């Protein structure tokens, strides 16, 4: 897998996770811990994307 293909896959995962976080935040009774974990994963993906782009 090329670096650009890997970056594209990471960006897709980041976008999917972003949509899931939005959905969960709008949903009543959502566990704040779960949302926090998803946000941390999003941040890790974003950092990895930036690292690979540089």
C-alpha cells in the first residue's frame, strides 16, 4: 500500500468516526466516556495523517 493510499484510508476512517461522534452526541443517554474515546481515536488518526503527509 502506498503512502497516499494509506492516508486516504485514514482520512475515510477519520470521517466515519467524526460522523459517529456527531450521531452519538445528539443521541440521548450516550455515555460520555465512549464519546471521549472516539474523540481520542479521531485525534490519533489526524496526527497520523499529518505525520504521513509531512
